[in-house]
């Protein structure tokens, strides 16, 4: 007969030591790691350019914050709807097929910005964002799970944090591109706007502001198509039999999908992504209202917060060699609760700098929650990865909620939403992030 028993404290310590000493990238797997890791950089660019589109389209289409949040809804609904199909395609055809599909969809969505801009219809941009979101869903479902499985499960958090460290570099690139190439820096006073309307030249100006987004997206779409060819030419290892840990001997074990630690990981991911996207989406608007600076200066400050995100990602890959991932996740979440509350209570330069600093501590949250959620999922790993990507829908739902609160009660009140989300992630880290530690015995 067989039965399960919890590991002793000494076995837990031994398991933790193995986790810290496990090799990061196994021999012979460096090339696929190098080819897939840049995807983390690539998909960060359209994700973070949306923060600039929100401000730009509020100007060029003359819409409010809640209306501009539809851009986030478009991209994250695409994430949500495609996550399960992406997981199923990769289950039957492999990671390579899923990643190539994602790059083609992403490139197509980017190229749709050209006809959208010339039609001057805002909802066409939302539709283009939806297509991009579908592509990013394939990329995130595949790349996160593939990197987690590319080596020992004991080092999956470190490995995924290392690959995810390139994600904020893409965010920084998006920040610079958005500030330099999308924002024109031209801002009219009320009197100047009224004069242009009276002269009949205002609409032409607004259309020219909309057209500023097109070159960036055409270049981004072209890069996505070219990288799809790169992935096609790369030989991928067979990870089909590696959904369970390489350290586990014997045949694959059948495990339930809705384990407690995994369900809580999905909820934590939903709240975390909502906090991250909401914080960044309205960051430029917060800085403008709190400090009085213009779009360009606020855009450079957004780039600075994305740089802090990158520093956090790269440093975490080293820190997790010495500290447990769950402990770091809990501490970082509590710090962000404090920083967020300062931004709510004391708007101005102090609040803006605290909001900027939150990105340093947000950095480890997505990959750590993702890796913790996949632990012990065995043959359900690809499906579990799909559901964790579906949780990205929090970026749409909570950003919309923040927009509604900002329009009705002000941006300060709206930033209570990410504060609550960070508090929930802290609770997950301390009480819900550990996979069941069991071992099978036969008598």
C-alpha cells in the first residue's frame, strides 16, 4: 500500500540547501535559453508602451482616464482569452509552435496600428491591442513555463527571475521610445486650444499626434516577425517528460490541478499584475498632477521607475542564491504597501519618488509567484502555466477600477487599489506560497 507523509524539519532544511545549490542552466541547454530569454525583453515593449498610449490618446482622441483604460482592457482580454488555447497548442505541438504563433500574432497586431491611425478610429487601436495581447499570451505562457522547466525545479525561481530580468530592459526601452518618439512635447494652453479650434486646425493637429505612434509599432512588428524565424531555426530540448522534477525518480505522478498553493498563486498573480499595470498606467498622470512637470519629464520619470524594476530583477537572481524566494516576496510586498501609502497620503515629490521606488520591489513578484505556483504540478504544468497567464486579466480589471476611481475621487484614492493588492501578495507569500511537501512510500 502507499501513503504520504510530510517532510521532517531536517529534510526541509536539506531540500532548501539543494534549492540554493542547484545548477541554473544544465549543460547543453544554453542556446535555447539564449533564444527564448530575449522574448521577455520583446513583449515588455508593447506592454509598457500602452502606458504612453493612454496619455497620448487622452490628448489626440480627447477621452478621459476611464476611456483610455480600454487600451489596457484590449491587451489583457487578449491575454485572458488566448491563455488556455496557447497552453493546449503547446501541449500537443510543443513550446516552439506556441512561441512562433505568439510572435506572428504580436507582429500582426503591431502592424494594425498603421490602418488604425489612418482611419482615426480609437476602437481600431483597442482591437489592435487585443491582437497583440493574444500574441503576448502565447509568449508568456510558453516562455515562462519553458524557462522554469529548462533546468532543475529547485532552481526554477532563480532561473525564471534571471530571464525575467530582461523584461524590465524592454520596459526601459519602451519608456525611452515612448518619451522621445511618441510624446511630441507640444502642449497648448486653453486659449491656444480655443484659437486652433476657431481656425479649424485643431483636428489636423490631433490627427498628427495619433500618427506619431505608427513608426514605433511598425518597427516592433517587424522585429517580432524576424524573431519568429530565429525561434523556428533553433532546436528545442524535449521537456515533455520534465514536467516533474528531474530529482524525482520513478514514473510521472498524477496530481490534481487545483491544489491550494496553485489556486492561491493564480489569485496572487491576478492582484499583482493589477497592481503593477495600474501603478505604471497612471504614473505619468500622477507625476504631472503631483509635481506640475510636463509629459516629457514625467515620461523620463516613468523610464526611471522601469530602470528600478530592472535593478530589482537582476539583483534578485543573486539574492535568491542566499535567501528564500518566499521570504523575499513577502518582505518586498510589505515595503510596497508602505511606499504606496506614502504616495496616497503625501502627494508631491515625496509621493512621486515613493511611487517610483515601488518598481524596485515589484520586480520579483511575477516570476516568483509563477514559479512557486508551478511547483509540484507535474503533468499539469502547461495547463497551470496557462491559468497563471490568464490571471494577467487583473491588469485590465484593476486598471479600469483605478481609472473609475481617479475620475470620481482623484488619483490619490485610485492608488489605494495597488496598496491593497500588495498587502494580499504579502499574505500569499507568508501563508499560501508553499507547495505541499510530501513523499511517496510503499509498504
